[in-house]
C-alpha cells in the first residue's frame, strides 16, 4: 500500500488498518441498529448535496486560552449591531477601535500622510527607524473592507505590526472604492503607487500584502501588472482572502461551514444557487466586472498564476475565505509557484487584528519572516 507523502506502509500493516476501519464501521452500524435510527441523521442527495442536521460547535481545544476567549468575544460581537456600526473617525466598525488603540500601545510607530504617484497613502515606519537590512526594501499594504470601507482603520491594523516589529517602511494605499468607483479603479491606483516606488526600489525588493478585500486586491494587482508591462514584485501576501472568482460570497465549502462557526451567521447562497455560474459578483465594487476575468480572479488563469512571485496565504479554519484561500494555494502550487499556506485552527476572518492573542503574534512572525526571506532574492 504505497502512499504519495514520501513513505510507505507495509502490506500487512495496511491490511490491518483497512480491516480496522471496516470493523469500526461495522461496529457503528451495529450500535445504530441496536439503538434505532439516529435522531439527527445526515442525508446525501443524488447530486452530492449533504444535508446536515442542526448541531452545536464548541470552541476548539487547540486554541490558546487567550484565543478561546477571543473567538468567543468575536462571535458575540457579531451578534451586536451597535458594535458593527462604522465609526467615522476610523472609517471602520466600532469594535476595531480597541484593537487600534492596543496596537498603538504595543507597537510604537510613525505615520506620514502623503501621496505617491498621485495617490493618497499613509506611510508607517518604526519610531527608531527602518532596520539596516530593510533600507532598500518596502512593503505596500492594501487594506481590507470589502472595497467599500475600513480606511484608515484596517490600513493601520495591517500596517503597524509589520512596520514596528519587522522594522519595515510600509506604504498603505488609499485606493478608490465603491460605491463611487468600480473595478479596475483600485488596481489602477495600486499600479500608480507601485510604478512610482519602482523608481527607488528594484521590483524584487518590493512586497505587497493585504487582508480581505486587500488580499484579493493583492492578487488582482499582480495580474494587472502583468497585463500592463510592470515587473512582478519580490513577494506577496494574500491574507484573509484568495484569488478565486468572488461569486456566492468567497465560494466553496466555507460558505456553509466556516462562515457560520466563525461569524455566528449564515451567509451561504440559497439552495440551487451554485447549479449555474453567477454572472456577477455580489460586491458593489465588482458589480460591473466579469468575476471570472483573470484581472479580477487570477486563479481562473493558469498562465497568470504561473507568473506570480513567491506568495504567502494566511487564513483560519473559521475564516469565510478558507475555501478560496486553499483553492488559490493549490492553483499556485500546480503552476510551479513558491507558495506557502498557513491555516490557523479555530481562527476567523482577519483574526490577527487583535495583537493580544498568541495566534496573532505567531501570524506577525510568519509574515515578517516571509518577506525577510524573499525580498531581494
């Protein structure tokens, strides 16, 4: 019984494992027969649709104590409309303000309000200056917010840890968003900033990353660079997102599983909605674009994906982007791209905004080490 993971199992042991599995299945079947039919049976339709009964999902035992408390807090926050309302001063949901204040306490930084290539940006740097090894490197941050909100709140939450802990110069782009603007406005803005930075930095020394819509825009920008003759950056981070077609939410199994247990709400498309390919994205920014255009969804093109730089993907088992992230990673690997996938057990969409949990600190380390390894190589 040969395995493809680089090792093999002796035939006698393989037969024993198979026999054990059959015995376990038979034992379960016998138990059900003795006890009668299960109270909440899982049924499978002829088209492969699985009907799962209502169930309770506890907090996973693999999280740190702080992580368990954080997940619980997040789920309860998602049930409180008052905390989800946008606060004008940060341009983001109110519950994010506390994370911003906490990051500012933990990670001292300097912020400059300026323009690059005619596009409004914030530049974040550590108070004690950029590290010597990073003098010729720069990171571009593309903030989250569904292409409709979260400037500057999400920009700060994503930029400050890498600037302060990694000792990088981080340029966060105030790209154009819906409802005033539609695709490809944001890609154009990122390209303007990137083209201007190329006058100072070699392409291989520039990293680009973002979370949620910013993670999507990171992949979209690389595709845009290809189409407009700009060199690929040294490395990118697609965080809290993927590069698959953004239809029916982020798509895949996560619509039905991770979303419910990560956000405390049900966002899956109605029954039968996936029988035909949707013609438009539900996101206002993409409402007039073809969601299967590689400039929108790079994972739709093997040729585009093959030209991606080293790519890091970060998600969580409760992130509603999980399926898109996993699928994007598989497409990159198939295309021969150096791609890393990191999935945090029990964590949800944008989990690393909170700097007080070990899982977030681990994520910061993973990001910083990735860019330190690849930029300039």
